[in-house]
C-alpha cells in the first residue's frame, strides 16, 4: 500500500490535497513520476468537483510525460485521456495546451501517436487526419536529402 492510499484510508484527503497544493505553489519540481497525481485528481474531484480537479489531471500528464510514447504507461495515459473525454469534453483543447508543457524546459511536448489517439477519442477525426498528413509531409521533408533508392515493392 502506498503512503497516499494509507493516508486516504485515514480520512486525510483534505490534508493530502493541501500538501500537494503547497508543493505546486512553491514550484517544487521535478516531481516524482508516478500515479500519485492520478489519485490526487480523484481526491480533488471528490472535494472540489470537476473544475477544481482539472488542473490535477493536466499536472499528472505533465509529470508523467504522458504525451510521449516512451515515458508513461500507455494504460495510465489512456485512463487520463478517457477522464478528459468523460468529464471535460468541452475542454479538450485547453487540456492539450495545458498538459503539453515540458517539465524540464520551456518547450512543449506532444507525442504524435498519443495526440492522434486523443483527437480520435475526442471525435476530432478531421483534425487527426490533418495532423497525420502534416506528420507525413514533415517526415518526407526531413528525408528529402537522403540518398534513398526507390523500392520495387511500393
């Protein structure tokens, strides 16, 4: 049992949430990559409702680097994305913007396959197609100067 589950079992949800709020208010980064923030989201949802919990969902994606395929558990990432679909369908764009912050720099981070999956989940099929076409165009541009031979099997 994690320390978070233990203290939740002791009825300390408000204390847990206040400590995490304090942590973020004082910009104590980097955070430990784990599912803790998923549970903090659940606590915030029960104490503060959907609006108060939204930032914890985006923070979980940032801390767990969920947009990138090689960092976060795909199962946990899908659960986070489904929470957006189920609880915040009108905030999907805000979610992308807020959660694409890269915690180790000033850049933003959006993994290609995870972004396309998320857009399809949100029923933004045309946008997902446009983005995939742009990815293909960029790949072709990147490879244009390589001395590749035409293949027989295409």
